C-alpha cells in the first residue's frame, strides 16, 4: 500500500488559513470547500510530499504548532462550546474555560489534533492511558469514568490516602480491610501500588529484643539474658530489623587489654628474675602492690622473699 502523504498549506492571498495532511490533498480541499466557509475564499494551496504517513503527520503537527493557522484553531471557545455534548462535554467545557486550543491540548497530551477533534465530536474516545493523563491534567474535571473506563478501587487516590492514614494510626492490613469494607487482597494491592509499608503488631519476643537492644546490649549479651543461642538472637534481630550494639568493638577492646596485660606480666617476670621484690617491682612499673601480687599469683611469678639478698649478678643474667 502506498503511504506517500502530502502536507498542504491553504492560503488566502498572503494569509495562511489552514494546514492539513492527506493522501489526496486535492480531494481533501474539495471536502473543505463543501463544509467550511473559509475554504471558499482560499486562493492558493502549497503541497509538500512525504514518503510515509508518519513523517507527514509529524511535519503537519510541527507546522501547526509553529505557524498557528487560524482555521486550525476554530475549536477555541465558541466551537468547543458547540461540541459540549455527550461524553466529551466535560473536556469541551474545560478547554473553553481554559481558553485552550485543540492544537495546544494535542501538544500537551501527545494526542494527534485530528484525534482530539474526533474525541470532542464524540466519534472516538481516548485510550485508558490517555484518559488517565487527561484526568490528571484537568485536575479531575474530566474523570476517567467519563469515557466508560472503570477505575479499580485499588487505584483510587482517595483510598490510598485513607489506607496511608490508617496505617500511620497503627492499623494492621486486616484491621484496615475491616474498616473500609474491602478485601484483604485489595488493601495489599493498594499498599503495594503506593509504596505503603504495612503496620505489624510486634510479638512479645520482638518487644523483649527491642528492649534489650535499647539498653545497649550486644547480641551475645542479649542471648545470655534470654538464655538462648546467639544465632537465634541474630536471626530474630535481622527479621525484625533490630540493631544490637556491635560486639566487635568490645572484642577489640578486650584484645587490647589482654595485650597490655601480657606486656605487663612479661615486665614483672623480668624484674622478678633480676631479684626484685613485689614492692620494688610495683614501684618500678608504677602500679599498686596488690596488682603485682594478683598477677604474680595468676601467672605463677616467683619473687624473692623480703630480707633475702638478691641473686648474684651472674645468676640474674
């Protein structure tokens, strides 16, 4: 099939009247002259051919938007008001009140202006996607239902707001479904579509874990309090989104403390081998005598007794 299409400009002297697209522009011009008064006064028609209809329609649309031919814009105010009948009445009324032309509306919605004209003449209806766009652009003045489409309850903005409000009030999905008189599945769909996180009443075990986490306990410490295995506490905390204190920090501190103690024990052992008493070792290191005595007993360090002479220098080496 030949899709070669023309874009034609109709003039009255130097004034542009109309821009259109057609497979047969001369036949179309004849149709204009039989129905439009402005066509009967035309003096010239310029024609430009395109290899495909898509290219022609795109060029036609751009030309109308750029050149604003007056006879393409006859749908402003009075012409739109005449079309305010049937299911297109709310749209025609909104366009008239907004002082918006058919071309401007076509540009805004992405619907070809000839399709917009047919919609206003009640000869066709927009797709559901475009109907939803029109509802948003008109602020609800032209609802989707006007074109015969039914909006699922799960897509109702009012229902979504109600579900969000009840969820914020600590209502579970089941409680919300009972409150609004809809099924559990419908409420779940509303939440999923509107990214609403359902409220869940915490169990006693969860509340206990949150209490322990709030006290600053680690997972291991909480496990000891609850007398369960640490892996059980970790799994439950992950499931409930509870964060316990990082026990690795305590482990690191313990490692540092053990390293410090080991160095101190080694120093005390060296002093003992050199013949120091407990008191002398404490004074030398700068710690208390009871601390040296504790380390002596814990690590089996042998000090010389008070009153005994220190070992010969050779023995200490």
